[in-house]
C-alpha cells in the first residue's frame, strides 16, 4: 500500500503529519512517499492551502491535521480490502 504525503519544507503541520504517519507505520507497514508540492505547479495549485494532504490508495483521505487513531483505522480498513473513504472531520 502506498501512502503519499503532499507537503513542503518549513511546514509545522507537515512535520506533525509525517511523525503521525511514521508512528502508524511501525504498526502497519506501508510505503510512504513524501512529495514537495512546490516541485509540481499542478500540485502546488491544487493543495497549497490544504497541506499536508495524505493520499491513501490514490484517494485524498486527510488534510491539514491527522489524528493517529483515525489514520490507523483508515489504513487497517484499506489493508482489509475495504475501500478508503475520507473522514468527515479531517479539516475540510
């Protein structure tokens, strides 16, 4: 499973999100791909006001703030074959 983190340097929320993902990854293995949105004009335009953004299995699942328990539950559902649905209270 690939978990993509859209972020940028000097972003404290991005740093916190990465810490949450790293802690969860100790319990649930997944590939973490971190992308700096500044490197791609389309990503920058799409996400610059909403980073960090976490994409799980190709679906934007979390934005701005991550709750460790929610991330873990979402990844467990994804690992079990259940489709991943965005959380209703993840900062939108």
